[in-house]
């Protein structure tokens, strides 16, 4: 009987020795990043759209300011970013029409994105390339903007930006429903 008790004690003691070691190993491999709380897109999805690891920041909206998620990929050649803003408004059609006025010379409808959405012509000023989409889902107006300051960016070309803004718009509108 005494041998059986000492065997159980030895077994319990071995587990106690391994437990802190296993917990320490688990904590060591966890990434040391702040949580991204963006309700419309994950950091992983944004990273894939930007062409590399991106870090996201979420800012909650106020009565006058939209909520926003900004994902940034910093590189030695420049920076790529994806910004999503969403605001609940009383008259979403009027707000969307107002956004369309700032959309450049040729806004184009984006079919099957939310209740209605438009693609805005990009801007290539100040050494940056950008594309923007604005849309609405019920009483929520969203805007999505891609910007790259990487000179002659081979990942976010004009054509790639158009395709990626459409993908991002599908994701955001889907999450707003």
C-alpha cells in the first residue's frame, strides 16, 4: 500500500513539473500583437488584399464620425494601406449621393454590392496610387480606400486595385447585412 501511494505521489509531482514548462512554451509562441477588432474585415484578409502582412487599427464611430478600420503594410519602398469607414445615417441615399460628388469624373456602379455601391476613379497625385468605393447597406454608408505609395508597385497595379476593391466591397457589404 505504501509503495502504491509513493508511486501516485511521484506521478503527480512529474505532472506538476511539466505543467509550468508547457504553459511557458505556449506563451512563448503566441504572437505579441494587439487584437484587431475590426467588425468588417480580419487582419488576415486585409493582409492578403494588400499583398503582405498588415497591421490593423479600429476606431469606434461617434454620432458625427464614422467608425474606421485602417490596415497598413509598411515596407522600405513605401506603404500600402486599406481603410474602411462605416457610418449609420438617417438618409443613406442622400449621403451616398454626396459621396458620389467627390468621386471623380467617372463614378461607375458596382453591381451586387450592398443595396447600391459605386467605384470611384483613382488618384495618382503626390506619388501615390489609390482607388475608392462607396456604398450602402440599409442605413449604413461605407467607404473603402486602397492607397499605395510604393513606386511602380507591382502588386497593387491599377488593375489589381480595381479587383481588390471589389473583393473588399463584397466582404464589407456582406458583413453589414
